[in-house]
């Protein structure tokens, strides 16, 4: 009598119990199914991988952790927009679309900093003025949101440039 093999198509390992090898038998005991679809994409990076468990969504622990970090960051972003500025993500997206995806001051489409445009707001009233790149946001914040100081800084830069060019 020859060696009996697992009844799962393409397995080829030796029969253990109920027609399954040890791997497929354990899957059947845990999940009620002896096999799953191999080669499905990772939910985070999209790489195909052989699932060790039918409910696996990630190809590695690193992808699982990175996915969790992204979810936490998104939840935190939504919270900040709502409670600091009274905005939803849709409001933010609408404002960014109204600014053509650019900084309201310098017009760059690169947000800089942590990768998102900053919500510029009036510190007295809390009203949202627009979305700024990291550098413009830091610049007006450092000058205290004071238009006179901003004009004086611009005049200083123009004088310094004229002096340097002469």
C-alpha cells in the first residue's frame, strides 16, 4: 500500500487525518475550511503573499504595524481638524481644492514639513483663513500674525537685496 496524500488539490503532503495533511488538518480544525486562497495582496503594501491563516491581511508584522500607525494618524488628523478648527476632512479637501492644491501665500504645491498643508487660523477669533505650506505658516506665526511686521520684513528683504546687488 502506497503513501496516502492530502486531499487538498496540489498539496502532496502525507495524509494525517480526515484526508488532510497536518497543516490543512489544523486549518480545518481552527476555521472549518482546509484551504484558503494563496497569493492575495497585502492590505498595506499590496505585495502578494501566501497566507498562513485565512484571515491574514498583511504580509508581515511590519505591514500590520504600519497600517495601524496610518489609521491612528488619520484618526488624530480628523480629531485635530474637528476640535481645533471646527472642520471635517471634506471641508479641508474643499478648501484645498478652492486653492487649487497650493499654498494660499506662496502658491507652492509642496506642503513641506510633515507632508500636509497647515490650517492657518486667526488666533483671536479661531476663524480659518486658508491652508499654508510649512514655511509660510512658520513665517507668519513667528512674526506674530502682524501685517505691519510682515510688511517691514518684506521691505527689509528688498533693501538687503538691493544693497547686495549694488
